[in-house]
């Protein structure tokens, strides 16, 4: 089975712009979660989608949003980028093995 | 407030010895715990998990112990190998949160040969 695929791997954006990140989960997995990893805060949960519906949401501002498509692929969007949004964004998919989440390699976003 | 804490940022161990990584939590509603390993520039890789109805789970060289009364879990790696050098994250979930995981900040394990 192919793993979780995230695109792009690296991204540089300017403050104030918006960005969209993409995640293709493992085939058959219906749950997709997004996490932000920064050196100071570690891995923080952003939101989770299941069958195209947001099921859980972390404590992030409304500038962070996401969606899931009928094929379980998911996108997250960050609008009005700030320097502090520079981070590794990780996507994880789950399904069929309890709560075990399988992570992609992440998208490294740098805001300048 | 940090609900999952890994109080040791780093740990150094010699090859062949035991590595013990610790994790404390504050939320008594957590009922499922996981350990992940992460290499630089890669996503976390699942290692082992434990449900709150158990106090021990083993998988090869990896054993996780859960002490619910102390709200403490630990990961034992025996014997440690140089390839185990990575950042280890403890994570937890509540029944309501499902697959939304709360992570600790990680412990960097260095295994020297």
C-alpha cells in the first residue's frame, strides 16, 4: 500500500499570502488529521476530517481551514500568512487499526 | 497548559543497553496512548500503543508501561541500537477526540556504539 502523500514538500511564501497544502491518505483510510510542528511547540493538532466532515478541531485561529473530498484526499489552507506560521505541516491518516495514525513526510512552509 | 509532558528533552544511551523514555499526562480522560519515532525531514512513524485497560504492551524490542494512578507511561527499548537514535514522541487521545492526538514535545534519543 502506498503511504500518506503530502504535496508540496517545500514551500516559501510571503507574509500576507495564502497557501494550500494537499494530503492523499492511505487507500481505504477515511480519517485525515493535520498537525503543525514547530521547534517551540512541538506537534500540535489542527483538525481532523472524516467522510468529508470536520470531526475535531484544535486551538488555531480561523485563518487555518481545511476540507476533505469524497476520495478522502484533504487540503488545508492558511490565509493571511504570518511569520509564525513557518512550520512543518504533517498530515496523518487513520482507518482500520484503532487510533493508529500514519503520517506523511510533511510540507515545510517558510513564510518570509 | 500542556496535557502530555516529556520532561527529558534528550537521552544518551550506549548500544546494547536499555533506553527508558518517560511521559506524564494530566488529563484523566485519556484512554489511548501511542509512541512515535521521528527522524529529521520525515514524518513520525508509529512504534507502539497501549489502551488504558492494560498496563503493559510489548512489541519486539519495544515495551510500553502505563501507570494510570501516576498518570505516567514509559517506553523501554531493549537492547538499544544506533538506528534507534531519533526523536520520540508520546501521544494520547480521549474517547471523544478519537484520532485527534495530543503530543508531548519529544525526547531526542542518542544511542552510541
